[in-house]
């Protein structure tokens, strides 16, 4: 199979879909890999390293037009839409439920889009989302610490406090991978952490394994409202696989939060769990609404690209090899979890949550469902 790895062009996105080591595994299996010039530069991988691994380094146009399967990190950008076509397999993060325009562009092109974020393992977990959720969760707390500083627009609070002065009060929405990693780092920095989730078994587990200034609460509107009244920072880590994130903090609720408090909404990729969240970029990451600082960068792990690229490839490579060796149809037939990654193909939606986000039809087996 001809496999293409283009350079990411999203704002300040420095990750690459596959490091040279992963390319070497594909070449060993007699696949041809074309990598765009300087695709790995942001992550510290040179063109020479890719050539040594057996790849051909080419222009963006050559990579896209030659490839049967394109490996990316982030969703195609508008300038890349003309490269999409019905004979192309696109394997990347798509997060379609957050963007109707992207969804329609993929449908119009007929491309087969398999989304990292909806692939499941045998236990129903999301193995390709996990590494980036780990990075984003840990980064979220670092970002909170940065933006609580007065020069950054925050309240002027040190995360761990000092003897005789209270630490920062951090509220985390969601006890999944993002929330757990955010809590670990926040506790390590000495913050006072409250986590809310609807899964009481998950909360019970986290209560046992996480120690320090840590409290758990069942997530409902009243409990969220009471928590954010005294919160210095809120980290949103809510996930409904493939679907738009539920809005747990409304515009009206912002008035409850202290002035210059901070919201880091990691769920922004899926539309955000705060009503006032909108996607931002690393070059312009924050804005204020009603005196509350919002951080909504939709590709947070792109700021630590070397760690992120290795972490992503550790998870994706086995699926990439399967798709390349067997072809998409056979690979998905043998692995129902991989088949759940199929979001769009030949102008149809195959993932229910994406269709529901926009009131569209989706294909379930041989049946069209509204």
C-alpha cells in the first residue's frame, strides 16, 4: 500500500502522525511510505531520518495525490479538502461532531474517514484517544497554573499556596483519562481538587487511589454550581465518544465564578462542556467572558509534539499495520473495534453520534437510520 504522511498545517501543530521508527515497520512489510518535506521537523525528526527508515520525502501535493492511505494527527484543514477523494483512506483524529462544515466536506469528497477517537478495544475503551488525553490532562493543570498568574490575567494565586495561605481550588469535570491526569498533576502541585462525574464507581476508585486534597461529587447542575462559586479554576474533561460534549456550565453560571478565575476546556475538540467555550489556537489561546478567562486550544498536545508523537504512534501503529497489510475492509471485518472508527465513507455517515449532532442520516449495517 502507498501510505502518505503530510505535514500538519493546523495553527501551531507540531506533531507528526508517525515517527521514523514506525515508518521503518511499514517499509519492512513492503509498503511504500511518502513523507512530506519537514513533516517531522516540529517533533525533532529530520527528513534524513525518514529517508534512513526507508521513506521517500516529497512535496505535500505528491504525498496527498500518490497515497492510498493518509496518516495525520489532526483533521484536514480547508486547504486540504481538494485532496480528499472516494478512493482515499484517511486515518486521523476527526472530531466530526464538533464541526458540521468538516463533516460535510468529508461527505462531499466521498473519502473513507476512520477516526482515532472512536476506535475501541475489546473492553470498549478508546485506545487511540487515551495517550493524547493523558497529555492534555497533564497539560491542563500546567496551563491552569500559568493563567492563574496575574500577568496572564488570572487571580494571582499560587497552585500549592504556602504555609498559612490556602492553595488554589481546582474543579475537574469528568473522571476519565483527562480528569484523572489533571487531578494527579494538580494534587502533585498542592492544589485542592474536587472532581465531579456521573459514574460513582469511577469516583469510588479514584477516591481510593488519589490522595491529598481530593474530594469527589456526583455531577449534577446543583453540585457543579456550588463548586464553581469558589473555584479558582475549572478543567473540563467530559467525553461522550464521538458525540458533542454536554454543556455542563452555562453562560448564566459564569456569574457564579470568581472574577479572573480560569476555565480550561479540554472537551473543546468535541464542542466543549462550557457553553461559552470556543476553539482557540496556541498563538491566541485565551479570551474573557464575563470576567472569566477561557482557554480553548483544540490541539493542546501539539505544544509538546515530541512526547505526543511518540505516545500517539505507540497506540496507532498496530492499527496502521493492520490497515496497510489487509486493507480497510478486511481489517475492520476482523476487528469490530476498529470498525467503530469508521465515521464516513462514500458520502455516508457510519457513526451514530456524528449523525445525531447534525440531524443527519447514518448507515447501520445495510439500513439507513435517521
